[in-house]
């Protein structure tokens, strides 16, 4: 009897999705996992919604814009000048998934939700 094993790709390995900050492009969509201590509501929102990259600041920071932010967590998105309430800066190490298409991010979130 011959047994065949199929090697499955680990989708949680960050190196699959990006290599460096230079691979990020303004307009790409990302799923993030915040490393700093925030409220549970903020972490849940960030981990379960796709954001769009709107600014890149080398060597490792970039700004992500979100839509439909609940009012309870808008204070986490305020800038020093308090003009942009839907953007947040993240480090490149906080990326879980990135794509040029928002639909790819939504598919990733759906598979995560149903453990597929």
C-alpha cells in the first residue's frame, strides 16, 4: 500500500503575503493584528475588517484607512491635529494578510471566521 501525503500551505505565515515595506503600495488592502494594548472592541474591529493603505512612512510605518468605524472606538483613530478620524498608523509586523483587492481580504476573513 502506497500512502501519499499532501503538504498544505500555512496561511498564517506572514512571509507568504509580504516581504518588505517596499512591497506595499498605496491603495492595497490589509488585515491587521495590532500588537499594542488596545481595548477589545478596537482589536476585534481591526482584526475583522479590511483597511486600505493611504500613506507609507519608511522604514516600517504605514497608515491604514477604515470605513464604518463604531463610535465607541473612534478615539483610537484620532491624529494629533484631530482632522482624520478613520486612519491609524501600524507597523509592518502587524500585517496578517494583504491584497490589491478588497474581495480577497473579505474572503480571507470569511475563511478565518469559519475555520476553513
